[in-house]
């Protein structure tokens, strides 16, 4: 499995977070379900997937069982 740093180095356009870091952003309001301009996908530790991130904490926690990282694009 690639480290967070390796995944970040591969994704220079988008930000990369661990799932726990991303959940912190969601709970702090830095990422909002009402922000329709930003989007992201799960990363399985080797490759970026086509699985979109749904901004519901329970969905993200369930996906964390398979995906260690979230690749997110802030557009605003």
C-alpha cells in the first residue's frame, strides 16, 4: 500500500486525506454536503477509484473499511 505522501505526490491537482482527516474536515464544516462545486473519490491505497465520496459520515465510515484515502477537489 502506498503511503499518504506517495498518493499526495501522484495527485497534484487534488488534495489527499486519510479518511479520519477528511471526517474531521466534515465535522468542522470545512467540507460541506451543500458545497456542490467540490468533489472527490476514494483511493484504495494503490489506485484512485471511480467511487465518489458521498458526504454522509456513516457512508464514509463504511467506505473506510475498503479505502484508506480520499482524494478531494476544492473548487470554490
